[in-house]
C-alpha cells in the first residue's frame, strides 16, 4: 500500500471514479446499491483542494462540581473539582466563507462523528458544507464524546456510599434494536428495497455508536443552553439537528431566539407541541426533513404526524415552517441516517439550496 | 461581532498580530506571560490558507459484545449487541503531503482535543503539522471520547444483578490534583516562575478533561493493538504519544514493529523496562521529550530517570534512541501540556526537525 493512502478513502475515490465514468460514458442509471450517486459537479468539488482559512475546537457552557468520589484508585485523588456539562465544538472556516454558518447537532447514541466521513468512507456533510463555502460547527452533546460526563455517582456506588438504584441511566442502543430505529429495514437483518444506506459498511457504522447519558441529565439537556450561547458567540448560525437532538434547537429558541438564523430538524424525535406557545418559532425559518419508509415505522410515523401538526400551527401563528418528506421530492430509499446514505450529497445540495432560499444571514 | 468570527480565534489573530508587530518593529523580547512566541515565519504560515487534499475519520479495532443490560429504560432494549474497544481516528492530508505521516495519541483524562486549538485559542499541533506538510492522524483512546465505552456492568449493578464493587474503575482527575501532575506549579494555585502554559485560559483547559476508563480495561489497553493496526493500514507512521499513552507505542512495537517508522514519547508516564527485551525498540528511531521542572516533581522525576535508563539500554542494544529535556536546549518554562504551551510552535518546529533528521519515511 502506498504511503499515507487511507484505504477507506482510496476505496471512496475508486467508487467515485466509477460513478463519474459511468455518468459520463453511458449516462445510464447507477444502482444505489452499488455506488454512490455523486454528480460530475460534486466529484469535481471533492477532487479540488479544500481551502481552509482557520479551524479548531473549543467548549461552550459547563459548570464546576466538587466531588469526594472522583476516583477509587490510589494514583488519583478522590476529592476535587471537575467541569461537566460543557459542549465540545469543532469548526472549520473556509476561505471566502459565506456569511451564514451551519451548526451540526448529532442524535441519540452518536457523536459529532455522525457528520464526518460515512461508514464506507465517502465525504461527510461537515466537509461538504465547508467545501460549499459554509463555516461549519460540529458539536458533541454535553456528557457525550469529547464533552465530559459526570462519573462521581458511579464511584460513590462502587464505594458503597450511594444505592445502586441511584446510578445514572446510561444506555447503549444494541444493533438489533437500532436496525429498525435507523430504518434500515422492517426488522433486524431485513433491508428495505432500494435502501440508500451503505449496508456493506454496517460494521464500521456500529463503531460510531456510544453510550448515551441524556436520560441522566436535566431537562432541558445542557446542550440546549450551550447551543443558544454558541449561536450568540458566532453572531448567527443555522442549527441543524438530528433525531434525539431534534427538539434542542427549538428549546434553545425558547430560551433566546437571538442569532438563531434558522432551524433544520432532520428526522426529529420530537417537534414542539402544536398547542404550546409558538411565538419563538415564528422568528426564524424552519425546515423539518424526513427520509423514506417513515409511515411504516411505529416509532417514526407518529413523530412525523406531530411534526406536521407543529408546522401547520407554527405557520398559522405567523411562522415560516416547512415539512418535507424526501419521497415527495422523488428521492427514495433514505434511512434515518440520511447524511450518511449513498445519496447524501444530493440531499446536502437540496438542503443548502433550501437554506439559501429561505434563510437570511443578516436577520436579527 | 461580525458574522462567523470565532471570538477565540479573533483573539488569537490579535495576539499573533501583536507578536508579529513587536517582532518586526522592535525585535524586542516578548514576555512569555503575555503573548505567544510565534515567529514571523510561523505567523505567515498560519495566515495562509490551509490546503487540504482530503480529511475524515474512521475506526480501528473493536469487537462485538452481547449484553442483557444495555439499558434500563423502556425506550431502548436491554438486550443486544454493541461494538466496544474500537479507536476513533480523525485525519487530514494536506496537498503535496510529505511521505511520512504523524499519529497523535493523547494522555490521561483527555481526548484528541489535546492536539487541537490551545485553551487560549492558538493553533494546535494537529493543524500545524498539516500546514507543515504532514498527514496527521489524531486518535481518541479506546473507551474515551468518540470511542465507545462498555456500560453494561453499570446497568447490571443498577438492576441489582452485579455487586457494586464490580463497577468499572472510572476516574476523573480533579484540578487540585491535576495542577501538580500537569506541573503548572509546585502546589495547587501556585505557578512556576516563567511558566509557558496560558494560565489565563485554565477554565477552558479544565473543560477538556474527561473521565478515564483506562483502569477498567485489559493490559495492554485496546488502544495498543489498534495503533499497530493503524500503522500497518497507513503503510507507515510516527507514533507520537503523551503521558499516560507513553508506553502504548512501545507496546504496539512489541506486538509488531511493522510500519512504526518512529516513536516520539512526550512526557511518558512510563518507558519500557531497561532490563527487558529491547529488540523491538532497536528497529525504529525513538525520542523521549520532557519539559521543565521535572526534577522537582515527585511524580515525574522517577519517570524521567527510568526513561533515561531505557534510552541508554536501548542504545546499548543497538537502538537509536534519544532523551531530551527542553531546558537542555535552552527552552524553559514548559509544563506537562507542552503542546498547548505558549511556545508550542517553537517545540513543534524543533520536533519536526528531529523527525526529518532521524526518521526515514521509507524504512521497512
């Protein structure tokens, strides 16, 4: 293998090349099962060097706690102060950045990895958005990934100071359960016809999943005020959520609408109640986006219905909200992980076009 | 505040500009306490666009486990299969990349964030190395950060199926304890004279710290075989460790020396025993690097001595190893977090020069 060639990316380049060649030479339909659906224009953009003005990472939010059960090991003191509930943010600002930035917020049992390279090594939305000129901020939810969790109760239970029932409710989603939640198919190991997810890379996808501490955290999740703080720090951003985090941007807007330029909720686990106070949500354009096979899912079908009702109510209250189900656009086979599906760049282009049309970078 | 201006980076640009202006206009010494020590050449490199050929992330290693205690919540199944012990890897490959890649391995209670922007918003080594032409791979250790931990025992204890004493030994390092471990000063809230760490940004630094599961994991840490697998996947890399992870590259070399082009151990918590089998470590150039005030530290002083003995023994066995303490180069005030210290780019340049001189990209 040549030096410094990542085999995953080499594979992607090969797939990409094949698609491009097929498109140019035959203009024939390409099976979604076998290749990514990258257009000539997208392939050219990806092939060019990515011009970064600056990049880095920082934290938003967080508070100090003192605990006597930080450690049960002799090498590390039991008592001390740590900071928890901060939100990790990684960003890239391209050369000649557009005035509008995008903030990507992952869902249940996942981290900011959600938006990076797909399990089969294709380009992630984080990079694609930067290549399209948007400054992009990718977060790890509070107490997940690179955002510290509070383990003091675990050690307190280990030392017999606290009852086991008081352990934090941390959960991991097993793949048997996740299969239908992610709508890969109607039941475990069965696949929906024409599914766009790169099923051959499932083993790599399962590695993205991490334990989820959200049920052990207060409501709203500390990620919510951190998102509001981030929006203000950036002087304006579009909050793009996924799944579990779907309600967070709305909750952030309920705290303070300032500098939340728009909300994009991708397959949200919840939308605001249509009967509640909708005033904050009338202040910014909102898109709710769902993939395919939603109506067949006992988990997702009622959520889609509730989001439809919210969108109607928000518009009736003077808002500017839209709900789109991809099959209505003629785009089929998308799973819950549509940012990783084979046609992820097709959806990205559609989404960026929606944002350009509907969201004003300078709105107050 | 203008759109899309990250205030942390704006601050950095200001600091950088001030340093540059001072250097150019007065050629006067700049206080390490007040500004970063960025040279004209470094400032020019940072000011230029960063040209990325490709970037992304993937996982190495990991294995499946089946558990009946993944969840105690009704919404997520208790039984199922998850993958644990995989290692998250984020990478950037610059345009016209040098043939040698660098892999950055963080230490105790931290994540890959260690190498990204410093707490006061200056450029991190991850970005600097890429700007200097090296493909750079930043990992999160197994069961840390974006690498999933195994929480099944925690839920088993919560459900009363397992004794509390069996809870995993997870620890968090409190700042009172970490202060002297990181050698900010001789005791908590006292600072070594001339310290290079940006002490005004400590609150941001504490937010980087996360719970550490390493004591709950087998020996060698699953990160070790994953590093060997990564080196082979990349067709060669330099493993650059820090602190806790200091021993990992050596352990990886003991598994398989293949494609480990060199080892750089920054303030390692341990070096291989000088009396052990040193054959694997004679196969690649090795640098052990320490900062300032090491001899004053009851924690670090014996480790430095052991590493000196290892380096001597490795060389006696036919190896090519070197131990450098920065004050011996006339570089003073560096803490345990020297990759974040004010003079981090000075050290980076010295390190890259050492790597260029001693490590052959094509060595087998």
